[in-house]
């Protein structure tokens, strides 16, 4: 079985954060969150990484991370371009928003069409255990009539911020650790001593169990996922361009959920108790810096890498 490639989605606009947060340092040595993910991936066994970026940001990414880490791991650059859509479709006038995480991963189809991939966000810290779990799964499982995918699952209480709302994929998992379905909640926040999700009207709040399993977009896919993403993208555009031309997004969880309902895929949820750290908002950064400082002090990461 071919070794999996780590795919890092780094083309997002970071609108809530205000800037190119993917390359904003989080420690005194100038490391960014991506550095810690790549270090953890190397320790787990990964040997190649693909950075999904906007072409116009390539120089920034090479200077901030790519040129440095290329001494330790093979680095590929993959470009998520707004204009990269199927023949017969056109980018709506005024659209600047990327097409979503499904489109981001689909951008890899010309580079990694025959290897398993692990997919993460650039601006999330996932913890060492998560990379070991996903690497061991991808190197130990293959498709056998259905696609064999995996997802690292986190407890909701470990993934929320004190500084505003977050978007999370809320998962239902059976007794054997298989994902039953995943529903995107676009506004989850701490309030009134608990964790709540807003309804579509933005006014009806539902309390969520703090131990609810959620997706943080850490996926493990066989090569067949790129085939499915490519096949389903035109259908997505036909259904959504007219309804929401400027903001509709082709999201990974939605594609995974469709494959589950169709019986074409099985997804093993690899639960980790580790906390998540991220910089959804600028106000999150001091908390992330403090967490990183503590891990470096404990010797979990070297000062330079």
C-alpha cells in the first residue's frame, strides 16, 4: 500500500480573523500552527505534505513555512483557484469566496490521484495522537467494496472558543465507532453556562452535550474520494449556483454524508481526548500561544524545527 500524503487546506480567506492567519506566528521562535501539525505528522510516519493555497499567496507560504520544512519533508503546492470549475459553468459575477473544503481537496486530483490522503485545516492544532491514529488507519486499511475512510473525532467541549461562535460538524456515531451521519452547525457558542447551537433563524438555541463528537476536518481518505469529489461537483454547482451564487460552498462533510447515506462509504471515527487549539478570532491567539508555550516547556516540541 502506498504511503499517505498529508494535505493541508490553507487557501481560506480567514475573514473572521482578519488576515492570513495560516502564517501568523504562535510562539517566540516564529512557528506557525502548521509547523506543529507537520512535526506531528513526521513523527507519525508521513513523508510528504501538500499545501493547498491560493496561487497569489505562494511566495508568502514559501517564505513562512515551505522553504524551511522542505528540508525535512517533501513539499508540494496545490492551487485552489476560483476559476477551476467544470466546463459549462462560469464563476458568478462578484464572487470572491472559495468554493469550500470539497473543492480544495479536489484541487489535488492531478497530483495525488492514486494515494490515500489525510486532510487537515492549516489553522487548527490537532494534537500528536490524532496524526498517529490517522496514519495507522490509512496504512492498515484499504477499500473492500466500499470506501474505507476515517475521521478524527473530538469532544465538542474541547473545540469551542470563548471569543465567539464556531462552525462544527456534529456527528452521530454507532457503538462500534462508525460514523452514521454528520450535520454542519454553522453557529455554536458558549452561553448561559453551556454550549448551544443556533437554529436557522439565529434566535432558537439548542443545548448540545459537551461530549458530543464533532469533526474538525481531520479526515483520512482512500484515493477514491478524489474520484467522488470530481464526479459530484457539477451536480453541486447545478443545484446551488442559482440559489446562492456568491456564497455556496462545496463542503467535505456534505460529500461524506452523501456517500454514507448511499452505502458507498464507511467512516471509522478515531476519537481523541486531546484539546483542539485554533485561531478563529484574533482574540484566540493569546490562549494558543500559552498552550504552545506549555507544550514546548514540557519538551513535546523542540525550540527549533
